[in-house]
């Protein structure tokens, strides 16, 4: 139940270019920090957990790019600047920041343990060895982060499967599947595990305007894995609930606060409100890297606003007046009172979320 969404091959990051799906499954090699940033910003590489893994590999690439700098201060400044640029490439998804923070901690530990602060210029051999130590440590961390993401997502699926009964129909939005992680996914991992366990499960996938990650990506991977899926326009979801065609809603997340408020793809809040009205269980699936330990509630979540032409056009075709005003937030915020539970790799967190999330995060 996995795509090769991200691999480390011959010193480069190899990804599926998700802007080309579902028409073409084409791989792209990323050799530099600038190429990684472009891939993240252009959504060639997307999905909060997957971006976090890519960020860890990106930190190693940054260290490699700085190997030729032979002045201590310049090396440190350049390395941290490159890593900061990676971190800032997507502001809402906290996984990237959390994974980058782990990389920065590794660098700082090596700096503190191995480098006298008053030593600015070192002998070439000594400095090269020092820089290589940082690169090797970041590379090891990236590989561990990659493996951890795969294992965590599978555990999310195992726990989430407990919530799904035979012959149920699940509604989801955007893509929180194998394409959004290094394997399995988050929300879709629960469906994959249910399917593997022999349960008959159906999925409705909201198309997810304006970039159609639900119809382009979620429907694509579910069909590829043999699971029955029906794509709907986003504004059809309420009618399906009214017709009693939806048993549960399971979505991913890009950032979860300490009180259970969370941000996810725009349209998620609408589903949560509709689910509450129609008395349909609404679950969020996410790993620990999606939790923002510094965010008390949704007021602490920044929301990325994307290019207006995402709405005015689709694949270069004009669909709205050229000069029309556009508001295009990529994410929205859902309050915890609309959430039935949060599916994690440690189990299912239930309300009151301030307590359950605190106990969960204490394990890390």
C-alpha cells in the first residue's frame, strides 16, 4: 500500500511530480536546496508529513552545498540560512518546521560539542572532517525520519481501522493518502487497513477546489489500489450527508493545536459543520509531527494564501475574469468541538483534547 513518493537515490531526492497526476506518473530528481523549495512551493511535492521528510533530506543537501565554505562563521551562517529557506517554503503545515527543528538541533549539538567558539578558521583537513560529520548526521536523521514516517502512518491505519465497520462509506477531502506521506498516508491509511482486513469499504472523495487534490490524487491512488471511490464536487457533500450516504468523515491535518483545534485543506471546516448537523462522526488522522506544541488554539495557526490565478484559471484555461478579486486561502481552521477523535500512531485521542493531547505529546 505504498507509492515511491520520495526516495534518496544517488545523492538526490527523487519524488513523483504530483502536478502531473493523474495523467502521468513521472519522477523528478531534486539536487539542490533551491530545487527542493521550488518543488514544495509548486506542489510537485505536497502533503504535510511528506514535506517534513523532504525537509529532513533538504537539510542534508544544504550541508552538502556548504562543504566548499572554509570559514567557520560563513559556513554556519550559510547552512542555517539555507535551512531557514526550506522551513519557510510552506507556512501552515507544521510537520516541516518540526522536522527542520530536529535537523537544527543536530547541527547545534555538533557545533557545541566539537567546535570551540573562538575558533573561526580551521585547518582544511580538520574543518572538512567537521563539515562531513554534520552532513553524515543530517543524512542519518533524514533516513530515520523517512523510516519513522512510514511506520507511524501504518500504525495510524491500524488504529483507525478499529473505527471502520464493514460496508461503511467514508468521506474525505484533499489527499491524505500514500501520496501525502512516504507510505500509507494518514486518513487514507485507515481505509487501506480496513480494506486489507477484508472489510468492504467505499469512499467519497471531495474534488478539493481549486487544485483538485481530491479528484486528481485521492481518487487516483484509491482506484490504483482497488478501492471503490466516487469523486464529488465540494459543494455536494452536504446533500450526500442529508441522503444518509456517509457513515464517517476522516480527514488529514496540517497543524493541530494543543486544544485539538486544527488546520487542514480549505473546505474541511465546512465538512465538520455539516457532519455536526447531520450527527456523523468526524475524525482527524495525523502523526505527532503534525502537532504544534506552541499553538494553544486556532488563533495561533498561520494560514497560507496562494496565487489568485489558482482560482481564475485551471491548467492555463481562464475560468474567471482576469481582473476579478480573489481570496484563495489554502487551508481553514476547525474548532475542537466539531472533532469526534484524533487518530494517531499511539491510539485514538478523545475529548477533552487538552488532556488527551497533553498525555500523548508527553510520550515524545
